[in-house]
């Protein structure tokens, strides 16, 4: 039986797209731009998600800083809707502040953690920035569930590097066989678990839409499925 469960954060416990949408709405509202979109906010949010994803995807190759990614994304968004693109720099500051305070939990996340915390030790390993990861954990009321919390910016190592997983094992004083990791990413989470010899549970809420997923030890479509899975496994 596992003694501890390690979790990913973004798109596992928390919806990254939901946090982006929440932060964008707040920052646009503060900038006085919300009325411009009226009831069409969903298209604005979708457009921003596409633009932002492209910028983040190009960040390493283009040498973009985080600020450049945010400003570029918002500048392109404003230009797309024929708004003043010079507002992008100030809007980016508002957006990041609001993003670090967002708390768009995935369905069942809180109840699942409450239940599992009664039976297992819980930890968190996440790639990302310290202010955004810790800020959103606090905003969502999740921080107290996890020990350790390992954030790539803070420890200087990112998934799928086995060392960040080994740091968690050291903190827990457990072996790889005593731990399971739950995450959404094959490239970062699954590969990291393979590198560290840790069992992996793939969180993939769109199970019905993809018939070409790689084989993993476990796969779930809903976070509460973990409760039955790990109880049965024990």
C-alpha cells in the first residue's frame, strides 16, 4: 500500500485555463474594458488562451521573459479586438497579480484531498513560478494539505528531472515504492516518474476523446476516482 501521494498542480488539481480566464476578467474589469466585451467574454478568454499558449510555447526558443510573454499576449489580444495596445504593459501587471490570486479548482479536487489526507501523506511537485504556484494554492485553500511542496523555480530543478522527485522522497523519508504521483502530463509527469521509479497515475478527464494514449500504471478521468482506486489498491 502506498504511504504518500504526490500531486501535480496545474491541470491536475487546478485548471490553468480557468485561472487564466478568471485573472483576465478581473484585470480587464479593473482597466475599465469589461463593458467593451459585454456578453462575449467567452470568445475573449478563448482568444487569449490561444495567444498566450503560443507565446509560452515560444518562450525558450525566443528567449522571452515572463513579462514579455504576458505583455506580448495582452498586446496581441487588445490589437485583435481593436483596442489600445499600449495598455498591455499595465494590463500585464494587473493580470499577473490577479493570476497569482486565482483559484479555479478542477471538479472534485477539494473533497478528494480532504478524504485522501486522512489516509495518506500528501505532497506536491509542480513546475512554475513561486508566486503563482504558492499564491494559487493559498487562494484555493490547498496549501495545508501538502508537505513537501516543491516548486521548480524555488528548487532550481523541473520535471521530468528525477531529482525533483527524489527531493520529495527524501523529504518524506520514503522509498519510490511507497509513493504514487498523480498528474496530467505525459511529457513532464509520467516521464519524471519513470526516471525516478515512481508509480504514475494519469489524470485525463477527456478519456472518451483519445484512443491513442500511452500505457500507464493507472489512469483516471475524475479526481474522486482516486479514492476508490487507492483504497482498492491498498
